[in-house]
C-alpha cells in the first residue's frame, strides 16, 4: 500500500553543458522534470524559449517511414553525426521514396480509371459497330450514357424530336444506352436528355474498335499496368530492405536530439549558467548523482521532499505483484496524492472478494482464470491479469457454494474430508442460505465502510488534517455514529440482542452526529490553533447548509450500506440463472444436454461476468473510494525519448 | 383478409416507420454543404440507400434527387399494397388519385405561368404506369382548353369545366381549381370512409382526414387574409366544407380578427388549446404551415402507434412519409440556395 519515496533534485551548470545534461537525463529515464519556479530562480535567470531546430527534419523522416510503412523504432545510432551529410542523405532518401510512391499512386489512379471505363464499356457490349465509327461520324452526334429507368418511360414525350435512343443495357434503376441525333439538332437533343437526367459518359482516348475489342484491349492494358505496379512496388521494397537500418539509425538520432531539445523548456538560463530541477526516486538518487561525476562544471543537489514547498511530488505506485494489475483501475479513477496511500492492494482484495461472492462457480472461475492468462499473453492488457485474480476468487467461492458449471452440491466430499461437511457446501438456492448470503453482504458492506472510514482517519492524522480525521462524516465522529447504529442492527440480526438504550443513543449516536453537524467550526478552530499561517481562508459555517448536509450524510449511511446487498443479490441471480440453464438442459434430453449446458455456461459467464465486474467496480469507486480517496496526484513521468510514436 | 393478416401488415408499416429519418439524421442533413453531400448522406446513412444505390451522388441533379426520394416512398406504399386486399385497398386507390390530381394541378400551375413545356422535367416516371390518365399526353397539353379536352372522360373534367374558360391562360384561377379538385377529392374520400364496416376505423379516418382539412382551411384563411388581403366573404367561399374541429364559430372568430397579430394570437390559442400539440416555447417565429404540419404529424404518429386498423395506420404512414418528403425538399432547396441551417430547421417537422 505504498507510494515510492521521491527526492527533489536541482541541477546547475554551465549553459554549454545543458544539452549534455539533458542527453544523460533522457538516457537514464529516472528524472521527472518540473518547471523552475520563479522564486527558486537566481536573479537574471530566464526560461529557455527556443523553437526546436529538429522539427523539420524529424517530420521529413517520419514521412519517409510512413511512406515505407515502417513502424518507427530505435536503431543503434552512435555513429550518426548530425551534419550536412546526414541532412543531404535524408533529402536524397525522401526524394527517392517519394518518387516511387508517386509512381505507385499514379498507376493506381490509372488502374481506377481503366476499371471504371471497363465497367462503362461493358454496358456497350451489345453494340456491334466500332466505337470510333459512331463517334467520328461527320453529320451525326452520338452520346453514350445512362438515365433513370423512369426517364426512359418519358421518351415517348419526345417522339417528334429528331433523335433515336438505343438501349444497350439495364441495371436496377438505370438504363444504359446511346442516343444518336443529326449534328444540327445536337443542342436541342442534349437539352431533352438533360431534362431526362441523362448522365453522359466520355469515352476515353485509349478506347478503340468494337466494344468487345475495346474491352479486351483495356483488360490487357490493366494487366500491363498491374505488372508495372508490381515492379515499382518490388523496387521500393528492395530500396527499403537495402536502406532500412540506415533510415532507422538516422531516425533514432534525430528523435533523440529532438526529444532531448524539447526538455529545454523546463530549464532556466542566465549568467552563462543553467538550472533545471525535478524529482527522482529516492532509491535511485545515489546512482543519479554519480552519473554526473564526470561533468566537473555541473552540480547536482538532492533535497528531501519535505523541504520543498513549490512542487507537489509526482506519484509512482508500488504494489505487491498479486494486486499490481488493479493499479489500472486506480489510475482510471485518478492517482492518489503523494502524501496519501496507494489503495491498489486494498482495492484488489475487496474487488476479488466481491467478484468471487457474486460469481462463485468453481468451473467458470477456472475458465475465467485461463481466459485471463490467454488475454495477458496475447494482448499484454492488465485486464487479463485482473481476470486471473477474479477467476481464482470465483474458484474459492465456487468451493464454498459447491457449484461447478451450474451443477450444485458438488465438493461435499471435500468438505467432509476436512471436517466442515456440516456447514459447506452452502447451496445458495436453499431458503436459509439465501437469507444468510444477504446478511453476510450487509455485514461485509458495513465492515468495508468502517475500514474505509478508518483509512480516512489514519490519512487525516498522518497529514495533520485533524478536522477531516476527527469531525467529518468519515472521521472518528462518523465512524462512531455509523458503527453504533449498524453494529447494533447487526447484533439484533445475528444474536437478537438489542443495545438501543437512551444512554447508548445519546452518547454513541446523537453526540457524534452533533459533532459532524458542527464539523466546520470545530475544524476551523483546530486548524487555526495548529497552523501558524493565519492568512489561509477558512470555510464559513452555515446552519442551513449543515442541516442539508446532515440529512444527506444520514441518508447516505443507509443507502451506501444497503448498496452492498447487491453482492448477495447478484450471487443469488447467478445461481438462479444456472438453475434455469440446468432445467433447460434436462428438458432437451441426453443428446442436447451437453450443448445446452455449454451454451448456458458461456452465456452466463459473459452476461454475469460483465455485470459483476461493473458492479464490483461501482461499489469500490462510489462506496469506498469516496470516503478517503483524493485523486489529485500527478503521475511520475521521467524524461525519455519515445521512439515508437510519430511526433 | 383476417384481422391477423392485417396485424402483420401493420407490423410491416411500423417497421417502415422505424426506418424513417430521425432528428439526429435531420441535423446531419441540415449541416450538409451541397446537394451532392445530401445525396451522399442519404445514400450511405439512411433507408434511401436502396433507391440511391446506383446513383452518382456527385453528378446528381436536385430534381433527380427529389424524384428518387419520392420514388422510394411510393415503392414503400406499393410494397404495403401488395399485402392489402380488402380493408386498406380503398385508401391506396385514394392515394393514387391524389397523386394524379396533384399532377393535373401542377400542369394548371405551369399553364398559368406559361411554362407547360417544363412539366416533363419533374414528371415522376414511377407514376406513369399507376395513374389512370396518360401523363405523357398530359405533358403535351399546351392550353387550359386543351387540358379540358384531354380530361374529357375523367372525373376532373366535370369539376374544372364549371369554371369560366379564361381568355388567356395567365388568367386561370388556380386557387379555385385547387379548391374544386380538392373538394371533390375529399368528398370521394369521405364516401369511401363511410363505406367502411368498422366503427373505430371510420372514426379514426374521419379524424385524420378532418384534421387535414382543418389545417388546409386554416392555412387558406391565413394566406388569403394576410397575403391576398381578401374579404371575409371571399375567404369563406373558398373553404372546404368538411371541417372536423374548425367549427363555423371558430372560423368567424378568425375571420373577424382585427389585424394580423390578433389573428396570430387566436390561431396560437386554438392550437394550444384544441390540439395541445404545441409547446409555449415553440410560439416564436410563427409559420402557419409549420404549425399545421406539426399538428398533422403528431396526430398521424399517434394513430400509427395506437390504431389497430390497417387503413388508419396506412393513411397515417402515408401522411408521415409525405411530411418527410417535404422536409427533405426543404433541406435540398435550402442547401442549394445557401439558406442558413437555422432557417431551414424552422421549416422542418419531426
């Protein structure tokens, strides 16, 4: 439940050494840079405000990589020097690659045009005369195209006009054909056909002879162009294979210089010196300082985080391997503050328990575990690892419920063997167990809420926020009021003992609630006394606001606790759904049974799996995190060169 | 046909209604910058994709696009008609009659404007085989007298021939022609409704058609009073006699209004009280056609969802489809003539 300890670092040196320092920083990937605050700067120091000189060349080489369809990655580049020769090399490669790419796209455009022409000419295939003869006639005009089928019906209207239309082909809504008219009537006829929405198609220059001949000619031209295309592609591929390493080396060099230069914005310079500051992990501090031993004109100073006022330290979570995947969920909510705690393990434990309770099935749990492992192996997505933990929890609860792929009452032998046969397996569909699982959910929710309040108290005391720790609805006052009410209710439910006496109600419930009501003035009083800084603005107390807050707090105590009943409810619904599947399987007979059981299990696993994951996450976010968690932390992002992504 | 098969057709109409444009799609369409953009959107993201599948959305003409849209609706009605044998048959025939009548009216309008030769351009080809009159021959008519000759053996002749033959086609009284033809059409429509056997079906259709007539009368009063500045007697003469809720008292109240603001106020009150269809927030920018359309749209939507009578559901669907077509035409023309999206939205009904 930890957050890595940070150390603040100041690096000061001669301006001429700034680039070398930044290169070391990006290479080691330990240093999280922060802007140097104005009050920390020596007089005369100013921010570095320069445009990055490597933007242009980086963009060019990125274009080369994109044209070659190469994913950018690091390649050894120590021998590459950024000089005119390298610039010329980039220009040369760029023009060659562009030449190939332009040629390919030109051929593709040509192929598209020929494909289109082919389709159009195919509509003319009924025509048995030469196309050139039709269109080259001296005294007649011909026009090839298509018009809507509806318009063809309207041709009757123009039967007095001097033209005739030869339909050649028909597709769904359009009729293809050619109209022929004396040249002197061409304009008038064009007007008529325009009113019929006739779409004229121009016959390309390369189309000659009869349509059949033209089609075969175009087809052979298409084959030629395709061969040409393949040849150009092969040349490009050969060029790529030959120059790939050089291109990637140059890319890596330019990327290092570009990204390193971009970190200059964090530095301030003046009096021929530079100053840059940031955070490193405390455990890396010695190694980090030693890195600069060979640079006599550079001073590295480390300071404890407590001595720093201007910068909030970044957060790097440290979680045990078992619950590390749950950091994803924590990050989705927002990182904790540096001075708070890492809730990943707590969240992981609670999430797994709730998931197991709601999705308790030995067989399905094993499947989830396996699916999680596969998902992790092929996608490296942390959700896969979360699934393995949830699957393991389902296996455990499946043992407790005696459920395996919907077959209830299994594992009785196992429980008898370890001497717990009288209690387990606990069939959820039996009436007493159904009630018990709801009571367990209620108690489970109460315990979780109380533990969240305890964490809030601990963090409040640790960070000297006494108002939050003592008087808030999630502080000691809230803890007392809540634990008294719900502890007493649980006692009545489990053992029938009623401890609600007037003294108990006054001291254990009303007084804590009274303290919560006046939490604002009480907090203000204590903060004023402890903190010397009187200028800090204190929250104003308003009786009306406090009254509404109070109503909200009391209602939320109840609603939040009842919210946990869904854990039991979903456990029951899971069992009930599997019961339905089993009933169906019995109805279809011996042959269909395995299929129904298989399909039913897949359906329930997907449906319930999704519901349970979402509900467990909702409970953690809303009922638990809301009590103690501040997601104001900023992530620890050490300076580094990112090769994989294009900038 | 049994009640059960009617239910199947009703379900089919509901499914078609489910494919009509949604408010979000209208928003997208209004945001389009050109007619090809609209065509492309309709082709790729709406139920019009089928009819526009082979259309070249870049070269498409505005009128062609409108014809495609109308054709899609007509194909929908025809699909429904295939399953109707008894109860909904009459309503489908009335719909065809209305299309036919609208074509005659369009020709009269063009004759009056001296542009009869433009009739063929917008003639929807899909109607050629459905209408009883030969629309190609209609397209060749070049005078009102010629039109009367052409319509000689049709029910339209007796209606139009009552009018005094104009000396010049520019003097044709289009409003009178429209009124006479519609009056005749509604009369036949009500005759058809009265021949229905089910009481609930009769009531529902009476309400639907009656509301349509009310709306037409209100628009007519508004236009004649505000735009043409006719006196009350002239206006009264040109109203359809089959009003549903627009009683003579109400008509007199509207006609007696002192000025336009007063009339607007009366109409707004009438809409708010009688139909409850308009919210107070919609009172600004009072466009009478939009409000009558809103009322019609809501009533039709209500019957489409609630009625179990095939004729009612079919007629409600027909009106809703026609409203969708007008919306699309407003959008296409609005975008074509660079009207701002806010102005276009004021004309739409959904």
